[in-house]
């Protein structure tokens, strides 16, 4: 999530994305059990690159020309960025029959909102007695514009019961106004982005 936060800033700064990030979306992937399978992940030790994450964060860029969308996944072994259609078929593999506990939900947050409101003091990187489970990044923790120091849990806490079931205009509009974006099911991802073009 911090890496994606800085990726958003870099894409905007380098002119790869709109200066305000209005063509970028942060996507948190998780589920009730905190076990989501994704393929073609660098951290995997298997040939097919499958790994079970508790949650995963990617960036999707809406491209106005050609009505195509790009996925920026810092952990993917696919091309960087990848076209959304190939990313979905290769990494999410909707045609692969998963047991219900592995079904993935997607929280989509508009990047300008995420950049203003996201905060992480890295408490998720500490054990129950406060020791680091991994070496924290050298830079300062991310503090939200309003002074919030930690709200990562609100973003990564995703349940199937939160999923919106229809792709009506209200849902599409909500992604541009709600701090925590919208939650959709795994079979709705491409449809969702086709509607915000």
C-alpha cells in the first residue's frame, strides 16, 4: 500500500498519469478469510507464480485513448504495466473455479482521494509485543492530509457483504466521492472500468 501510494505520486510527477492522478485508481484485493490467490506474483516459489496473499494492492490507470486500462502491480511478473484484460485473465483467472472462501473482493478508491486520506503508521508490521516483523521503510510513515496517522485497516478490511451488486451510475459516481471507494466482486472488475471510461 505504501509502495502504491508512492507509485501514484511518481506516475503523476513523471507525466505518465494526469498531474492530479484523476486517471488512477487504487485497488485493494482481499476477502473475509484474508486468503486471496493471485498468479504471476514474484514472491511465489511455484512455476505458475501463484501465491496466497492476505490482501494485495494494485493501481489501475484509465486510458482515455483506445478505451484501454493498465494495471500497475509492483509484485507481478507480467509486463509492467499490463493491460487490464490480460492481467485479469492471467493473474485473477476468473475462469479458474475457486472454493468460495477464496473468492476475491475489490475495493476501488480514486487516487486523488487516496492520496489525501490514506495513512499508515505501520502498526500492521509489528508483532503483539511491538517488535517489527520486517524492517520498516527508512522514510517517514504516511500521514493523511487531515492529520490521521493510521487507517490502513479501513481500506484492507473487505467483505463479500460489502460488494455492490449493480453497476448503475450511483456506484460509478461513488468511487469519485467516497473516502473508502466502492467494493465490487471479482467478476465485475472489467465491467466497472469499462463504465468509467
